[in-house]
C-alpha cells in the first residue's frame, strides 16, 4: 500500500506530464498557425491564391498533382498534414531539449537555429522525397520563409518547450 507522500508524488508527476504535453501541443499549434497564415497571406497577395489551394499544395506531397482535384477533402488532408508536421517538429524539439539543456535554456538562439534547420530539412530532404514539386524559386518567398521558420516556428516551439520542461 502506498503512503500519502508516494501518492502525492505520483499525482504530481502525472500532472507535470500532462502539463508538458499540453505545452508541446501548443508549441506545434502556434508554430503551425504562424506558418500556414504566412503561406496563405503571401500567396493571396502574390497571386490571389485561396487558403484551400495552399492546403492542397501540402497534400500534394502525399498525393501528387491529384491533390488539386480533390476539393475540400484534399484541402482538409493538407491542413491536417501541415499541423501533424508542426506537432512532430514540436515533439522532436521537446525530447531533444530534455536530453540537451541548452535547447531550453536559450530558447531564442536555439529556436532560431532549429527553425533554420527545419527549413533546410523540409526543402532539401522532405519535399524532394515527396510527390510535391520543388517549391517556388521566388527570392522574396525564400527569404521570408527562412525568417518565418526561424522566428515564427523555431522560436515559439523552443519557448513552449522551455515552459513544458519547467512545468
């Protein structure tokens, strides 16, 4: 039989795990929202693209060009995939930060570097291995995408991870 101190410790550990999970989730949600909002806004201004077209372009990585013929279903799939990727990015950073303290001690620096790394991996590994076509060569898009990955994806993930680890 557990004594009251042991029960209290177990309850507190469970609460911390749930709290940490919540912050990791929020990190992915915030980063994913910043990213998709940027993409939708940029392409709406540049070529008048609708958000559903942007979401379908994400689904293109899985479905190829057929994603643009799928209407709402492929747009929803693209949005789901987008947030799944953002959650994966946040979860990966959290586990890395648990193993290597500078990642949560210096969230601005490390988050920006992580965001740059994410941009590189997405553009030079993930996209080439997917069914998507190579991304835009527009210099403004590329430059802003790098900054968005650094400061609106990597940094929020790092700050939420810091909070998750210290919860």
